């Protein structure tokens, strides 16, 4: 299913509706139940009360941490490259915390999943959400194992060998760092976008939100298990993507649309761009409205075939928005035009989406 190359994932199954699970309550909204306020770190007055993890109060300055000074416009970060043994297998990963990390402040925790043939370093190199967060979040970058003939990637089903890896990292860094348990997020590109969908599906009772870019799934049918819980979802995909079919993004969007009980008029799932011809996927969804990205979105003839289109779906459960961004960025800096890589505004959009969600509480 997954193509080798620079983060390339081919189309995957997706589009089945997900179970809503045991709904979590939303804390600290502005009254509407859908708006998280002005953004920023967890713990600000308009974001509601954080849920501190057991690691709060313990300083973090391990001997294996290196100081990175202002990487690609970001703030200085403490970075550690580590491994952990899960089910008898050594797994590599990278963690990054702001240089001025405060062990008494609960931070959002962001998992970043790399694309096909990538590594724990890869996603940081070209989808720099760290810079957008500007020292207001903690980051974990797992590294996948060899799949599909030798390239690194991810196991995407309910019986995924990577889900225990994620669980182990969550357990360690909840106790090593001061994490806001109500603000645990996942993002990724291509194969990593597929993995962020998998995490949202099978760990939706732990993760607050996901932001897959050019991803596929979630493939909830594998192993006979359905999705659990709910996640807010931001999906970024190009209708012209030649590496991961646009239908995969629309299918994943439809999963979250139904998991979060958004309106459907008609009951055909997420909106399908009119220019595309797959009649089985066609959907002119009326229960949607324009989404204001807030962040700066630069569009130029040299980079884009058309301006991006941002839409959100209406009537979703309070605190669980579903947002889809079509982009037409051509990647003309590469040897081929795949319309597949993250558009330059994606990191800012992802961080704005994450940081403006209200925290949730489990009854």
C-alpha cells in the first residue's frame, strides 16, 4: 500500500464511520463549546484548567540532551535522541523540549510521525511545527520500522506493532515531563499522516486532536476493532496529489465527521472537490462553512496552481471540530510535481488548530 520515496504513501482504506466512544466533556470553553479561545499554552486563563501529568515538578536536564539554537527560525530547544525497547524490539525516537522548559507548567505534547523511508529526524526537517509552537509545546518523534520491502513506515491496523510503541512513549514522558493530559496531539505527513489517523482511531481516548497531512485511513477494519473515543481533526490534502490519493483524505475526513456527529446534508460524508471524477466518492456536502485559517497563507503563481480552500463542518460535538484544507502547492522545488508535500503554511495552521482547542475532561 505504501510507496517508497520521500515520505510517499499511496491510497489506503478509509471513509467508514467511527464509533464515538465514551464521550469526554469539554472544559473551559467560551460558552459556545466549540471555540478554544485565543490559543497559546495550556494553562492560560481562557484555555481552561490543565491536567498535570505525574512528571510535573521534576526538572528536565538529562545528560543526553543537546541544545539546538534557533533551528529554522524556532526557539532554542533541548533535544535528546534515544531508544526504548518495546516487545523485545529496540525503537528509536527523538524528543524536544524548549530550552526554558518549566517543570511546573503543564505543556501540550505533540507526536510527529515521519513519512515513508523517513527517520526520527525527517519530519522536523520539512514540517516544522516546533517553530510554529515557539516553545509552547513538547515534541516526540518516533521512528518506524522497516516495512514494505525495507523502507521505514508504520503498522496501521488495530493490532499495530507501533501502537505499543506510542503507549510506551506516552507512559515515559508523562512521568518525565510536565504534560497536560488534556492536550496530547498527533500530526504527520504521508505515511506519517496515515499513522496519525491510526493513533486518532485506536487511541482516541488519549489523544485530543490529530492533523494528518496527505494521509490515509484510518483503517479501522483491521483486527476487527472499531475506533475508540473521539479526536478533533484537521486534514490537509491536495486534490492533485499523485502519491496519496485525495480519496484517502476525504475518507479519513468522513470517519471523523461521523465520529464527531457533525451534520450531513446530504448523508454522503465530507465534501468532494467538483473537478474530480470518482463518482463513488462524489459528495457536495452542504453542511459546511468556510474556515478562517487565521495564520498567514501566501499563494504565488510560482508555487500554487490555485489558492487553498479551507472548510469546516457544522454541528460537530462541542470541542470536536473537523476541518479540511485543500491545497494546490505544486512542489516545483522538487524534480517532480506531486502536489504531495506539506504546503508552507501547514505548520502554522496545525499549531493554531491544536493550541485553540479547549481541553477536555473525562467524566
